[in-house]
């Protein structure tokens, strides 16, 4: 008898994408040749969105928001990215690996896709932002924003705001396709985040106009850090005024009983 020449193949598990694909340190975070640097509105509006986006069921350090940040979406084309004006991801650390500020958001490394994305229309971006002519592209060219958000990342909510006309376009993912969402009350309610997004008319950073802003289940516009500080100062003043009034009442009561305090002499 001859010994059978049978060799078993070594078993192995494929390496996770975090070890085989580029990370945010390997990918470019900005392109100095790219036109269309953000104007002032593109700086102020995302900051207002960030400061008022506070989903009550998520700790503050378990939510990430990005604005004008490269969003890498295709592990087969690792140089392709979109650069949303603002987006939010639920259930991920605010910091990269809990320790660093992100240079970009790399979906295959993070493992979690954005929950909501917002584009602010600029001259020349309206057609792409609203998905017009989205099927027209050359082979081996990146898909447009609409296709990436809807079909590749399947982001549940997509909003487009035109500050020149105050048009607010709202879309939700239904059966893997974006469908228009109706505005009810202040805006559109995002159940998973327990927040709504609407158009608020008021003063922010010295400018009075309509702004995109988040609101809570009681239809209260969520406060900015400046609003919270102002509220805190007003509450402190009210407590101080109340304490001063109580002292005055006590002083008057003592005087009526013929008892004078040192300061009254």
C-alpha cells in the first residue's frame, strides 16, 4: 500500500478592510486645484447644523458630523469621494479611533454610513445636487452625488437647500429610491434621530434670514452654545433676583416687628 498524497489546504480568514484598504491617512483630504472654495454661508450654515444636531438617544461623543469633508464611498475605487456640505453619522465615535480628529470619512474603514446628508446649492451645482441628468456619465468616471447617496451609501435622508430662493428639497429613501418628503409643521421629522429639520427665520452670527435648523419633539428649535449660555445667564439672574426679593421681604418683616438689621441703622 502506498500512502495517499493528500494535502489539506491551509484555512485562513480574509483580512478585514481596515488592514487591506487605505485609511484616511493614505487618502488625500483636499485638492488645492478643486474650484469652488466655500463662501461664508457655506461656513455658517453647517456650523449652525452641527451645533444644534443633538439626537437625544445618542451620547454627544457617539455622533459624528462633517462639513466640506471628503467622504470616501467605494472600496473598489479608493480615490473616488464626494464632499458634502454637511452630513451626520449616528453610532460612531466623534473622533477617529476615539483619539484623533478626522481628515476625511472613509466608509470601508468606519463601517457605518451617514444617516443624513445636506447639500447647499451653489451656482453650477443645482443639477447635480438634485440628481438631474444623473445617468449621464462616461465609463470609469465617478457617479454623481445623487447616485452615491441613494444607491451606493443608501443614506436614509437627503436634503437640498437653495439659499437664493429659500427652496427646501427633502428626500427620504423608500424602496431604495429617493422620494420627496412632505413638510409638516416646522419641517421634516427624522424618527430614528428623534429630531426634525426645518427652515428657521432668525438672527445667527449677526445675520437675519432663513436658516436650516434642527428642532425637538416639542417643536422647539434646538439652542446653539451661545443660546445655552444666554439661557444659563438669564436663569442665574432670575435666581439672584429671586433671592434678593426674598431678602427684601425678610428685612421688611423684621422691621415691622421692630427688629432692625445692621445695614438699616
